[in-house]
């Protein structure tokens, strides 16, 4: 069976790329089709793979600044030639699901989210674009075009998988499609329980507005409690400017060093609304409780009072209230770690293989009846 994998763009290493990495382990011979690829930003994760990029790859600066080229991405993804493949799996949060396949090909889309900046978060994304106000006035008509294309592209996959029930509900709302849920893979076995925890709290995120890092900084500034923040991103300068001396920015941390940070923190702070929340699972794998905003994928990860606690509003005051209520002795590290194991990478791979086999059998039966 000839298999191809399709990914939006390989210019970072995050949750979507971890899913693609797991797909690569299941289908080691499958080529990867992607709009752009940057080896420096993805590390060694996809070295040795056959990677086919679009014409966008040749445009200067596109690897690090892809947003100005969004209007070209529908055209670029539709030019991929996938005619010779029996199974195509798109790993998509935007454009990869829009590939065009022949009738006999089974196209399964693992959807991380319906494209956020053209649906429920469109106004917020316009405000967050780092463009002058004059340019921002011209963005809505372009987003309307992308919204129409995205709606048409959503009909192209034969079957959908979602990374959470939260995302499955959004797929149903915006695309009118049913999606089975298979939560993304987490390498839980590389984390460990520590017999001693330090007094710092921990965050790990890209420095983007929706991650609500500023909310946590304001809360910890008021409390004066120690907070370590792992990550980097466009908001780096602003976040460092508003942070007090009790807050430490570690920058990007090597994968092999992350377990130490998780194992020794008091708790993991998760103030954003995520489609899932891999970093929260990683904290749990280290036996650490999660203090999370009550929304999005966190509701499917955190068991209140047993693996963490929630706060109900995305405000510093609500987070401070949860922090003051939090007591580490109320939580059993081993129990928390065991709950994280249901999201392990090997569990994910087994579920994906089962789903694909069942979908292939159903697809063949349908084709026989035609």
C-alpha cells in the first residue's frame, strides 16, 4: 500500500510535529508533503525523510515569516500530486486538509483545529497581527476568501480524526463533519517522579498572546512567588519587560533537559485555552499537578482535585485565587503520573493503526458498491 503524509508547514517543532513524527514511525517509507520545510527549526526530527515542498519553499524569508504568504497557500497545497497513493493522511491545522486526491484514495485528516484565524478567532488574530493599522484594514477581505476556501477544502477528506472532544465539536460546528477523537502522542516515559520538589512554579509555551503568559506574570508579580517560564516567541520583549525579579525566563530548553524542570516544580501553570495541551500531560507524567483555566482541552486532561485544579476566568485575580487554594500535599504524584500514561505515544500509535485499518476496510467496501 502506498502511503503519503501531508503537513501544513515544517518550520517549527510543536504538538502537530509530534503527531507527524508518530505517523512517520508507523509508516517509515511514506514521503512528507509540506508547504515549507526548515531543518534548523525542526531539529533532527525529520532527517532522512523524503520531504516534498511546494513552490513557496523558493520564496526568500518564507520559512521564518509565512503569514504574509497565506493567500498563496491554497494554490500551493492543491498542486501536490498525490495520484499514485492509496492512503493519504493530512496532519492539519490549516491547509493540509485541502489536498486533492483521486476517488480511489482514502484521505484521513488528523485535524488539530479548524483554521482558527478564519473562524472563531478571526477578529482576535487580526488584532494580534504585527502589522500597521492601515494594513490591518485590508485583512478581513482576504480572510473572507480563505474562509470560503477552507469551507470547500473541509469536504475533501473522507474521514476526520480530532485531537480532542473540544476540537471535534468545532469540526462539527464549522465543517459539518463528524470526527473520532484520538488524543495526540506524548512521550510520557521520558519523565520521572522526583522525591523532592523545589518551590518554583513552571510554564512552557510559545510566547504568543493567546498563551496568556502575561496573565500569569501579573499574578506572580503580585504574589512574589517564583515562576520559571520555558519558551520563546514574538512576545519575548514585552513579557520580559513586565516580569518582576521573581520570574525567570529560561529561553528554549533542550528536550533532554525538560524532564528535570517538570520533575522539580511545585505545579504547572496552564492559563490558556488550548485545543489539547501536551505540556500539561508532560507535567502530569512527572507527577506534578496542573493549575489550569477551565476550558478547551484541559478539561479532557485534568481531573479536578486529583491531578490538578481549575480557575474559571482568564484573569490574574482568578489565577491568584487558585494558587492560594493550591496545596501540593493534596496530590498523589504516582496517581497523577499513571493518569498521564493514557496519552502515551505508543497508545496513540495503536489507536491510529486500528482506526486506519477499519477505515481502509470500509473505504474498500464502499468502492465495491459503486
